[in-house]
C-alpha cells in the first residue's frame, strides 16, 4: 500500500514538473522533457552550422564522441531541391555555375519533407547529418518530433569575415562579382574585401543577411549552442582548458555520455585537425587585417550582433 502511494506521489510530481517546464519554456517539446527526465539520448543528431564558424572542428569531435559517422549534404540538388526565391540579381544561367549554386544553396532552409527523407535514410546507418541550414520553424518542428538535437556553433563575426575571404571556394572564384567571368573581388585589396563581405553586393548576401538567417537557432529548444573559441580552448589562444571543458561538457550532456573531463579532452585532441578544410582556427585573427575604416563599417552593420553574441560589451573596441 505504501509503495503504491509513493508511486502515485511520484507520478503527480512528474506531471507537475512537466507543467512547470511547459509554462516556463513554451518552446520546449514533450520529447525534450522526456529525454531529460528519463535520460533518453537523442534519436537524431544534426550538426547545423553557419558556413565558416567551425563545422570541421566540431564534426570529427562529434563522430568521436557519438561513435557515429557523419553524412554531408552540401549542394546535392537532386537529393534536396531548394527554392531560391531569387533574393538577389541572379539568373538561371548564373546558378548553373557549381560554386554559385552551392553558395546560394547553403543559405536556404531545407524543406521539411526533404529533411525528413534525409533523416530517414541515415537513421538506421549509425550516422548523423552535417550541413549548413538557416533556421526555419518547419525544420525545428521536424527535429522535435523525431526526438533530435541540433548542434550549432557561434563564432566572432569579425573572424568569420576573414575566414570567408580565405576560404578556397571564395578566394578562388568570385561569387560577389555577379556577372560570369567578373573577377572584381579577387582584384581587391584586403581592406576592400573585408568591406565587401560586410556590405554584400547586388549579387551576394551581406554579413548581416547571413547572420540573420542562422542566428534564430540560438533560441531553439532543440539546440545545443557551442562557442567556437571556447571549444578550441588554449589552442585558440583566448580560452582556458577549464573553459574548454565546460564547452565539451555541453556536448557530453546533450548526448547523455558518462565521460570524465580527461576523456573529453582526449577526444578533442584525437579529433583536432581532422576536419577536411579546418585550418589553425585561431581566435582574434581579424586584428591582423581590420583597418580603422573596416572597424567603423563593421560596427555600423554588425556591431549589435557582435554584442548580442557576447564578443563585445559595447562599440568601444
């Protein structure tokens, strides 16, 4: 009799806790509540990132910790067609260029039917999805219904600008120039390139447009948000090993892994540098390139986002 009363009280406590969870965190799904209370690992793992924020730093680390392989969908229009809506002055002919097609593809949300189809294909193959996907309510809903979790990275937007310029597909082919054969961007000096990435062109997104497409993931209950620089720890030059452990622990908690701090650091070291296009990943590289004019331009267009992400307290930098 006593055990029945205890079980009944326990059930009521769980119900009350569930109601409190829903009231305090309206966006949280029952799936997430169930996963936290019963320590149920996520059934789907997705690595969604904004380009040039550390995808190939986190990808091998997630492979190591989850013991899953990763599957990429970057620009496969057959597998996942997207609607471009012609947000910029582009033509059908322009979109036939592979690098341009990919550049625009990476900045469009994945349709929910296609997203479900992709996850279905990899669900039973012990794999997780890696791609660049701006936020959409439809995609968030798919993740919730499938008891999934999204890993998302943030990075200093100033370092992001430099990384965009130095990324081979960007530096090797001009996607900012527009007309086929236009190599204007390649001919610019570094200061001019920085301003172009910040401002955008009639043919390609401004920095603000890009960030506004991805940052709503920060407020998603399905998301585990990681800071690129903290994940790097001492290797990045701006965070300590203790800071790194805190960030690594977020991953372990999200995956419900029973691992020590030492094991987390060993996993990071074992996977570091194994990303296909990951470079040195140093924090604060922008200081080597930004002129005062670049700083002023950045503050005008992206200064508030820099503060929102916690990289500066004000505009006095």
